[in-house]
């Protein structure tokens, strides 16, 4: 085998290599160090030819977020949209020992399609920060330039919700690792989803507005009958790579409907900027 040197000090003197070959790992990459009677060279390399190839990949490991936690976020974003017509931000915490999720809120200033928020929270009660959630108000979900900056700044789960002016909430989930964003299916991220069908997908693009209004009313009526007596949210998998599937997000049987209400203090943390 060959030695591998980890360079922690730029002035460090590396030992001589008995076989004339070693590898040096530094903050700027991997280098092959070669020494012969004629020369000594340190050369950047993309890999070590003597070893097997490493397959690059990412795997999402969190359990599915309970529907009560998801509803809490959605209803908070809807309240902000009703109050200010703007985006908003939330943080997602997880306790690995208790396998429990929690939504955390920070003071934030919102205006138009912008949201400025305070430092990310650092829990000290067994919970860890595992991701973020934010809304696009009444807009569709996608990864905007600002979203990419926020998502790239923290490796983890990032949720986006939108179209709060309609009966169906757009939703998108991505896993961010090292500035790379990988779309995640909603069914892998949320518990309590039941696939449904939307009348909208069967309506041609060029139809009178009243036809769409009638279809929307029929959809709302069908949803009301389908979910009578049960708190639900209608959700669509959006985003550039989203499936467009429609879902009901439902609480578990016998769950207290008020458990899905957002904390009343959260809205007070959101102020409208100029």
C-alpha cells in the first residue's frame, strides 16, 4: 500500500516515502506525490487508480412528517397570506431519540415576495435542525434564486408551499446536500397523504372563466362531501419535476382537530416590511 498524508499545516514537512509514491489530501483536493532520483512532484489527481470506484449518491433518511405537523405549517402560511399576502419561513426540528418532529419559528420581516428572517435556531433539548419550510404565498412552487441561496446554505430537507389563493396547496420537497438539490416525492416526506383526482387536469386550457369557476365549485363540493367532519388539506405535488399528483392530507383517526392549528404566537413574529 501507499501512505496518505493529511495536510493540516501548509508549512508541514512531509516524510520521505520509501516507495516513492504517496497521496496528500488538503483543503483544495487530492494530490499524488511522486519522487524519483530525477525529480519530486506533487500533482493534482481526480482519484487513486489502485482503488475501487466510489459511487456518489444521496439517500433521504428521515421518517415521514406527521400530517398534524404538516397541517400546522400549511395553516400558518395561509394565515400569513391572508394577513399580509406575502411569503413566510419556518424551521423543521427533529428529535432522533423520540422520533418526533417540531416546527420552530423565528422573527421575520416580509414584503411582496421576500422574507428576511433571524438566525436559524439551535435547539438544546434533544431536537436538531433538519430543514426549512417556506411559502410562495399565492405563487406556484419552484426553486427561485433566493430559495437556492437559502437551501444551499443548510444541508437538509427544504419544503416549499404555494397557491394559497386556491383550494389546492402546491407543495415541493427537495434534499439539499453540498449545494445540490434533489427532488423528493411528497409521499416519501409526508404521512397522511391519500391520492385523489382533480377536475382541473381534465379541463382544456382555453375555456371560459365561468367553466373553470364551475369546476372549482364542483371540486370544493366533492371535497366537502368526501371529507365531511374531518379536517383535511388538499395538496398538489408541484415544482419543475413534480408529478402533478393531487392528495388529501388528513389527520390520523380520532386526532384532535385543534392539534393542527398553528401556535397563535407565530403570526406575531411576522411583521410587514416596507
